[in-house]
C-alpha cells in the first residue's frame, strides 16, 4: 500500500479522488491509543457480499467489485482549523487479505503486496473518518473452475500497536439467482395523456433459484402509477433537480423462482402519461431478495405502502430471449412544444442607455425533459444593432462569434425546461450613434427538431429607433433609457434544473440552483454593425483572463 504522507489532508485540494495533497506546516493528530489507554477502534470496510454471474457480465477488467478502506473515529468533514483532517493514528500497521477461500471458486486480483491468493497492505497513518483511508481494490472473475452455486469468502484482518481492527468477511457466490427484465416497446399511437400497460416480468438467468424477489420501478416527472398495490410502497420526489423528480416504487414477492424460468406480473403495470409528458423515462428491475429482508425495504426512506390488492407473479411457459439487465423506455415519444423568442423596440438619443429584455418561453404543451442528455442547455444568439454598444449582458450570455463575420452573444437556457417556462434576458445598450431602424437579430439555431411546432417565432429582433410600432419581431417588448424597471417573470414561471426556482442556472449546470429569471451581470462592451469591439482597461483585463466556458453535462438516465 502506498503510505499516506505524514501531513494533515485538506479536503479542498483532495477533491473526489482523495489524492494526497501536501501543504507545509504541522498537522493535527490524536493519540495512538483511545481515551483510557485502550486501543483505537478501526473498522475494515467494504461490501459483505459479491455475486458473480456465470454469463461473464461482471463489469470490465478495470472495474473492481470491492474497495477496501479503514474507518477510524472522528469526522473526515473539514471543520475548524482550515479544513484539516486530523490523523487518528501514527504507527505502523498491516492489513492482511486472505482470499484462499476462493480457490476453485473464482479468479482474484488483489491489491498491495500480493502473492497468490493473499496480500498484505502496510501503512503508518490512519486519518479520522473513512474517506482518506483507502487500502485498495479487489477484482473478481469467474474461471474454468467456476460453477453455479460455488461459494467462498475473503477474510480481511489487521494488526498494529495501539489499534484494534474490526475484521471484514466478504462472501462470494457464483452463478446465484440472476433476474433479467423483460424488454419493453412503446405501443403504436401512444400519445401524451394515455396509459401504457407495461408487460413487466423477469427471467432467472442464474444458476440457482431465487427465494423471494423485489421489483423496483421508476417514472420520471411526466409519469405516474394509478394503482397502489398492497405489497408495494411508493415515494414521490417533487423538489430538487427536475432530472430526479418522479415516482419510485418497491414491491416484494415471496416464493421460489427457479433458474431458467420466466415470470411476469399477473396483470400489466399501468403507467399513466401526463399531457405535458415527452420522452419521460419508465424503468424497472428485479432483484433476488429473501421475503423477510425485502419487507424492511417498504418501511424506509419515505416510502408509503399501497392500500390495494397485492401484485402477483405468474410463471411464463416457454421463456423467450427478449430479456435484458437494464430495462427502460421513453414515454411517450410523440408530443410537441413551442419555443418562442421575443425582442424589443427601443428609442433613444445618442449617449442614452436603454434596456432590451429579450424573452424566452416554452408555450408547451410538452416539457423538455432532456433526461437522456443530463440537462444539455438550449442556446440562442443575440446580435447588436448598428450604432449601439452592449454595456451590460446577462450572466447566462457569452460574447462570441455567432456566425461568420458577426460578433454577438450566445445565451443559454438550462434543461430540463418546464412546459410553462418564461425567462427574461436583460441587456443594456448605449446608443453611440442614432441609426434609424437599426436591427439586431435574436435567433434559435436552425435545427432538425421534430418536436418544435412553430418555427416562425424562433426569431426576434432588437430594433433601435425604428417605426413606432412598439414591437420587436416575436412579440411585444418595449424599453427606454435605463432607470425604468425591468420586467420580471411571473411568480409561477420555472425553468432550468429546479422545480421551484424562477429561472435557469448558469449554462450547463442542470441540477444546481437556478438564477433569478432576470438576473444579469457585466459583459464585454460590444458595438454592433460588424462587431467592432470597444475594450477599456477593465474589459481588456477580463479578456486577458479568458472567456467563459460552458460546461454541458451529459448523462444517461438509469433509474
């Protein structure tokens, strides 16, 4: 084992990888012995059980099933003293890993100083808590000797002066129950507002029978489950990130489910789609859990038991091959929304500063879930009218080249995006020279989007000293010299990564706190008509420091 550096660890520099980062100076420690001279209690932690599939679906070679750590008294949360994590123990110690119980059962790759089926990890410091006390990883695989029902254990023990190590035993089962879910397909013509009758079931592809089973299923925000079965419990999440809102359910089943046999729910599981639903995710999976242990799941973590008749399983004769480890479906795949941009028609004299509140809204009926992309933002461009300079731009807008030869701003709207979202993007422009009917184009990109129903309102204009019609293309919006109030989104409008915030968060930050709907910040001063950039001392410094980078988060939903 690589020895930890003999210094306190700062959480701020370690981050998620827990790589030792050094800083000069003294470190906080506690005695090697606990109060009263008794040895310091330290637990060896890791999973208690690992199942290995006979089908070889045990993850890639670089994906260990076991990560061993040490858990010492005290907190690994940064507290007073500059966020320093104290050292709980100073003194040599050894951790012994004995995997000889897996001989003839499975292949094992051990960490530290390994020889055959045993290994020794050495160290001389143990930090408070568990996060920074990583020993190493264990990778398990089946081999030519592996057979269904083979069972063995890995025993991990420790020794060191002044430390009392609690050992860890990891049981390994080969070819146990392996419940694969039945694949799903969307019925032809399913529309938003319809109810999908899901033929939920599983096949035991393992080598042993399952004594009991548990069904987990999830529906994202636009889905619901009208039936409340008595052997199921339900939990609705309606706050926080829109990416994670929805309904989760757990159902328990007693009985024996034989290897090589398929089973299905006695009746299809009803999945109701909302009128705003579009590409919402329904997912489910079965796991082999003893009935007694499974019942404890129904009482935990905010789940509410159903009150209806129990859901039951029936054997399916002649099991087919249409079963998979991960089962999910987008529902419905057909719905529409209407994204609308609104511009501004402004008047002023040379030297005046005017406000242009660019509007962005979704007129629905569908929301933009973006569940598969993890909240990838929608962008639109803003060009500056001739004779004007942008003196202040919204935080979510970045100065850039918006098309060949044209400088302007690229603005971001986070997704998921609710079906009634309204967001204002306030710009402040100084009129340097009065140019009659000067126009700056505001536009969504030209995209092949089958869900967008009306493309004509994807473009709007900022008009300076134009005809007195009071409108920029895309809808009414007026402005005047700065000092007049800027319009705000209505109290019920939401967008971005939160179901309660009034606006989207910073670009690419879906899942985090949202900005105010009309929040703005300082941008580079920019003059329209060809993109002549006016750079003062402060702006030159900002340019030297770099440009804003939009991080687009991508994930695949896996419920």
